[in-house]
C-alpha cells in the first residue's frame, strides 16, 4: 500500500518564521503535490513536481517555495509565515503515466498549520 | 464561480438511507474523481471515471459526459460513512492538475 507521510499533524508557528513542511512517499512516485485546504474553497494546488529538482507553480504559489532534492521527499517552505497561511496542508503523490495508465493521487493525512 | 460545483454542502441521514451527492462541472474533462476525507484529514480516492458507472461495495459513481454531471450514491448508509466527499476533475489528459469541489459533509446517524 502506498504511504505518503507528512512530518507533523499539527504545527503552531509565529508570524515571520520560516516554516518547513515535509512530505515523504515510499512508492517511487515521480509526481508530488502540495495543496492547501480552506473551508468553502476546497483544495487548491500550491506547487507540484514531476521529477527531482523540477517544480511547477500551481494556482496559489505566492508566499511559498518548494524543494525536491530526492525523489521520495517534497518539502513546502513558507519563507516568512503570515496569519493568512493558517490552513490545512496536504501532500499527494502519484506515478508518472497518463491515458489508460493514469493512477489517482495518494494523499497524506495533512498538517494543520496555525500561524499566530 | 467555482469550475466544479457540489451539492448539497451538508447532508444528514439516518442509518440505512440511500444517499446521493452531486457534482457538476463547466467544461469538458478527461476524468472525474470522487474522494473521501474522514475527520482528521486523510483523503482517499474512491473512484476515477471518465464514462458510465463504477461500483465498489455500497458505493456507486455515475457520470454523464453530455450533461457534465456526476453522482455518488451510497446504499444502506452507515455511521462509518460519515465524512466529507469531494469531487475533483481533470480538464485535459496532458495535465496532472485536479480542480476540486468544496466538498459535501455527510453525517449518518444510528
């Protein structure tokens, strides 16, 4: 079974801090994703990566950066945390492949981040 | 306006009832996903479909491509079905991006 592990379930940080959210998957998936989930807005894509050291902006990348130095690990970085970044953050991964080979994303359990 | 609309936003039911959750989208898609999110946050994929109907246990998902509409049905609902159900669509086969609905919160009471 695919396992996507996020380093923390709950995290409390202060405004202006640099915050790291870590995600590790154990199935050698090429594609990894970071989302945030807010009430009434659903999941929104922040960044995704389809290979080591490759990254693509999603719909709401402002205030965030990412790092993918190893295939299994995808980190989300809040350069200078703000209260507007208080949210649930979800990581996901899936293998490369489209058409009939397409497989759905596997999600981690989420990190509920509070910025005070 | 969200490109993916779900209804209802909230749903309560008695154990044993038949449940229907609806999802509409605005343009042509390559696939539609139904996801389940339990309290605590973890999301699991229930179905991925691009036409017709799929069934898994008490869950049935249908899609009508012409009407741009999908439904998720739960037969003989149970309190353990209580969760948020999320519809997501992929608009083109060359992109990995999913567009998500805002979810339907289902509570099933004994």
